[in-house]
C-alpha cells in the first residue's frame, strides 16, 4: 500500500481483501461498496485500491463476487478522465491475465463487455492520447495471447485475440491504418514464432483470428464506395502479411514457399466447410495472395507457381481486384 494513502481507506482495503480470502462474501461486498463511494482526491491511488480488491477476488477465484464488482465498476471505468487512461488500461490488462490464468469462464462475458465499452470510448474520443492508449492496449493483449498460446491454453488465447479483433474492426477510415498495420504486424510475428515452435497447421488453428482479419481486409478493399487509396492500403496490408508469413515460415522450417501455400489452402478449405460463400471469400484471399507473391517475388516464385495452378481455378479475381493488384505490385 502507498504510504501517502488515507489510513482509513487503507484499512478498508485490507478488510475487504481479508474478507475475500476468508470467503466472507457479504463483508467483502459491503466493504467494496463503501470503498467505491469514498472517491479520494488522489484518484490514481484510489483507483489502485479498487484494483487491489478486484484482483484479490480474481486470484482467489471468487467469480460471482467478481462479476458483481465489475458491474459496479463499469460506470467509473467509462468516466471521461484523461489522467486515468493509463491506470484503467493497466487495470483491465491485469484483470484479463488473472481471469485467463484462473480460467474464470463465467467472468469472461462481463470482462469482454468492459473491454468493448472502454475501447469504444477510446476510439470515439478525439484526443490523440486515446488513440495511443488503444494501440498500446492492443499490443499488450497480443503479447498476453502469445503467452497463453505457449501454455497451450487455446480457448483463453482466442478469447484475448477476439478482444483485439473487435477493437480493430471498429476502426475505419484513414486514421484506422496505423492500428491495423501495428496489429497485423504483431499478430503475424506471434503466428510465425508459434509456427516455428509447433507447426504451420497448428499456428493456423490457434491464430484463427488472423485469417478473419485478413479476409475482412480483402473484403473492405473490394468496397467500391471507399476511398481508393484506403482500399489499396487494405489489400496491400492483407496480401503482404500473407506473403511475409509464407516466406518466413518456409525459410525457418526449410520448406518451399509452395509447400506452405498448399498447407494454407488446406486450412482454408477445412475452415470453409460446406458454406459456399465462406469458401469463395477464403479462396479469393488465397488466389490474391498467390498473385501478390508471384508478382512481388518473381525469382523465387517462377519455378514453384506451376505446382499451384490447381489452386487458381476457377479464377475469382475480378477486374476491380486486378486493378488494385496492379497498383500495389
């Protein structure tokens, strides 16, 4: 505890935490509500006290108590207090780790709701600090997802990745490119590292959200109503991400690019299942990726392309996508 805190509030926090550890839910609940009502002048320190109580409940696996506290904290979390952006972001990050670490599945929906509300507030705010905070938190969530993936906790990994995917999907327009570029760069890096540790097919299964984002970038690029510069940037980001993943993983696993591309195709085909529309979207992504790979790496692709011709039929690349391809190659 900070020595500068109000001794009375410090004592209250201690009482709440002890009640949590002793399983005295009613005493912990009343103490937390009292702490919440006594907002201190030093808001960062007061928020730290609330954080201590909440994390104690999470680490003790008191899911029901935690859900109630998060409902009480939601209005406070969303207050417009620029000086507390970092504190609140740190709190959500620590809480997400604790919830995943203790596998508190019942708490995940409420935590997801808090993340979305908070990220929406950051995104809708005009302040540059809010956009920087959004980027920072997405980065931290991706790092957490990578740690969870190394543990083999696939459900928790994908839960965290969905938080990031939701955040970037809310971003549209030219200002969105920075967040998209950073998220895709980090996500593809984690994907590549995991593929080296395990295998490319396993990485595809764990980092399913990467495929989702790649498909959505291609879909946005195909929207004629959008600014052409933005459409070009979306398509280039998607296809460059796939190309770099293919070449990096091929080198690190001593395979040919075409071997990785065919494994990518097999994953996409399984992912599509019997859904004809989904299959078309995924095969379009694959064909565009092969075309981009062939045009930007002509030397390495020249001898391999003939072994991938079956993946290019029927050709789903229409005139509009062909025009965008020419612009980025």
